[in-house]
C-alpha cells in the first residue's frame, strides 16, 4: 500500500487521505500539519489550502506518520534522498585551473615515497594518481564549508493537493495509464502492472498493445478471459508473464508455464490465429520457437489454429505478412495496388503517406485514399503525421531516427520534395479529422506557459520525474545561475560517469566544452571528476548565464567506464536555477527545476539543451536522447560532431505542441457549461468538475 501511495504522490502530486479519522486532541493535528508544510517547503513543495485544512482535522500521530511517507516520496522525486557531495569542497568557488590541478596531483604523488613508485613507468596513468577521483572530504565537511541557502520568491514551489481515498486515486491513475493513446515509458508500464494487480476495474479502452499485455498478466493469473485480437498479443503476454519485455524489443527467456496457463494461452492463440493473421509470426520467429518449447502445443490437439502459429515459426507452413505484400507492390512500381491494399489498414496507409506521395501515382488518388483512411486511424497516428508534414517543406540538417529506448542517429535526407499544394491538402484533411474528434471544451482556460509543451505522442524514451516534459518541449529558464547535476551509484563494479557540457555558437560550431579535461572557462565551473561510486557520487556544472559567450549549451553524461545507465543501482540527472545572492550548497532541492532517472541503451546521455534567444532570454528544450558511444572512455570531445548534429535537428524541428490543440479547441466553440483547463499545474480556484490537463495527464488530451 505504501508503494501505491508513493506512486500517486509522485505521478499526480496529490496526497490520498480519504476518510481518515479526525483527531481527538484539538490543535495537535493542526500543529503537525504546519510542521509538515514547513518541512515540505525546505525541498520545494507545500500543501495546498485544501490539503492543509484536511490534515489539521486528523489525529496528530496520523499526520506525523503520513508526513514521513509524503516527505520521503517528494524527496525522492526531487533527488534529495541521497547526499550530494562535491569533489571540490568550495565548488563553485576556488575551482582550480585544469593544468594547475594536475600539476598539484603530480607534485603530491612525487613527494609521497609510496606513490612515487607508481609514477616511475614511462606510461603515466593520471587517473590512477593518489587523491584523484575520490572524495577528499566528508559530506559534513561540505555542509560546514557552505552558507545556508537564502530562500527567494523565485524558488520552485510545487503544490501538493488533497486527494481522495488511496483506492480512488489508484483507480484514476490506473485508468489513465491503461487508456493512454501513446506508448508508455518503462517506469509507467511497471506502475501499470502494480496498479492492475490492485484495481479490479475494466478500462473502457486499451489502445496500446503493451498496456494490454500488462493487464492480461493479471487476467491470466486470475483465470479471466484474455483481451487479445492478434497472435502478437499472446506473445507479448507470454513475455510479460516471464518477466520479459512486452515491447518485444529484446528477447525473453520464457519460464515454465503451469498447465492451466498453457491451456489459457493456447486457447487465446487458437481464437485469433486466422490464416490472415499468421503473417505477423515471421517478424518474431525465434521468440515464437522458444515459446512453443514451453507451451507444448502438440499436447492440445483441440487447438489446431494455435499449432499453425508454431508451424509458421518453424518454416513448416508459409504465411506472407501484410507488409511484405505492400512492399512487393511498391518495389515493382504498382503503387495503385499498394494503395488498394493499404486502404484495408488505415493507420498503415497514413504512416506510409509520404512514401506513397513520392511514387509515380497521381497525388490526388493517394490523398483521396488518405481522406477515407483518416476516419479509421488512431488520433496518435493523425497527430504524428501532422507533425511530420509541417516539417516536410523545410530544409533540415538531417533526418533524426530515435528508437524506443531513446538511442538516436542521423542520416542525410535523400527524399524527393513534396509540392506545397499536396502538403497543404494533406494537412487540411488531418486538421479536419482531429478537430472532429476533440471534445467540446466548454470554457477553455489555457496557461500560456504550457503552449510550447510538445504533445506526448510517445512516452517510451521519457523517464518520469520532476518537471519532465515530452521531447521537443520548450520552457523558460528564469535565473542567474544554472547548475546541472548527475548522481550515480554503482551496483557491482567500479563505474565512472562524467558530467560534461558542450557549448556552441548560433551556427552549431566554434565548440568549447567543460568536463574533467577542462575544469572551467569564463562563465562555467566543473565540480571535479569522481571515478568510483560504491557509495554514490555527484558531479555538477555551474553556468553563469548572463556571462555565457555561447548561446547553445548541451549537458551530457558520458559513461567513461563501468555499468550502463540501466545497470547501475541508481542514476539520475537534473538541473537547478538560483540567483547569485542565494549561495547555499552545491545541491539545493528547492531550486531543482527538473530531475529524472537516466536509462537507455546508449553510453552517452543528452537529456536537454539550453538555448539563448535573440532577446537574450534563455529556454530549455527537452531531448531525451542517447548516443551509442563506445564501450569505454567516452568523452565530450569525441562526440562533438554527432551531438551537435542531433541537437540541431531536434531544435530546428517544428514539434506539434499544445498550442496546436488549444487553437483547434477554441475553434470548436463552447457548447457546454463545464470548464477545461490546460496548464503546468492546476490552480486552486477551478470550478468543481473541471477537466484538468497537466503534463502528467497530457496524454489524455490525445484524441482516440
């Protein structure tokens, strides 16, 4: 139950209380509530008026117990659950010049007779010098060396609102995640699995296949009918039950299934394994073979259709996929035949629209087919195509490809040009269909701060956290000092992460950097390199924005040695904003604007980029990208070209943002008496029953 409570607090910023009993000692609950509010304020959170009022009516001991759990949840959300020590005691003051620092280490090593034997070889490993890469002081020493943070009005204050009962809040979060139109992040899938085991409600719609697989795990365990309509749904379910990857991106080692489970899986497979659907099997041929070894389909002759699936996987039975027939038609120049095939699959037709428009068939015929298909495709497909088309006429520095784990790469754009009138008609078709699907907004209230937040068309590469926004989102950076940080703790072997910053001019050239090889420049300081994180390690880079001579600042985390991001016991990145007069410790939770776990298949993380506009104002744009990098020794100097090209491609892309849907909603007019609010955080004075969309629930705004 505590896990569910923390989940609700972190994802919805609501404290579930329900009908907890009121206190018997007047005033004790109110005192405890005020103390909790003060403790929360120290980490940048506070209770709403409604929450404070409700807490004041509870028993004092109940408030204390609840406060301990709430404070633990928000401290973890902001990254304050660990101690953030810095290599240099006075950071950001008194950071030595890079050469001066290394000369000092060499001098100390030579003066040490024991260490001197280590520096005699012709090849000198600077990273092995005594005193390098490990803390030279305790966290208590760090606290004593820094002044207390001076609170200012500009510090982040995140309001925790009053929630209903834990059961009600968990149910609402469960239905929201299960009904998401966009694929969920791995953390959200894990949350959905936890919630599905707790909630007995049936989601009205489960559009994403991975979500359906997670819910089917619970249904299988309870002996309930499975929600499957393709053979791949059964494969996803088997992977999930084995603790594997329901996205099918990585192979799963299937466990042994009980006889009842085998019968249920084969029965579900038999019901959907029509000849027309067997073409999906070859795509995951090897996983089907391994699953067949666990399910023993030969023991169940009453499920002949299910046996056909494994025959296709072994090559005994032939089955052509739908995509192969489309590709054959396109390869042979029969675009008309391809269009006729794709008319049976509206989503597939729209995903291939650009390709179809570039072939020999008259664009009018293709667009007529697209107009018919629009009504049958999902809202996410419509919005994704709309974003694609609005970038199609611009000259891009390159095409960016990002897989489901955030790994990114670029390629030259060799596509032929589309005519403006063709793009204009396609965009008009999409706008009309998207508008038709949007709900009546009633009275629409939109916070201007949310207009440049990108629509969450996919959440796979976005790990949940504090202040997280979808890739391509823009938000203001208000403050004089920018400080980003990384924390990691190794699981089994020595692990060295390096926080770095690549700094570019307006044309994405003239690069300079700050990292362990260059401790600072005229406007930035590096906190020092840590090479071992058995007990956790933190690194920081401090940027004085007003003095910055580069308008593009790209933080990155390089894995120099050791465990990958998703292998480490813990790894997260974030940034803080503060004013010069605040001082304080290197890490101050109330100044943290964004914090999120690091994960992904790459060895170099590019979480976001800071950009200075022509008016001198700074903004942050979310990237959520990972570079493949090298197995070891990644450095900012080695990926400068790749990183700058990737970032430029994302920065110059015109992402589909909340502004687009807000304009369409305004165009629908107001026919109802309800209120719709879209913003970064809901205000306290909204009418009862208002529909509220914040970054945590923005996926609910994507039309079905």
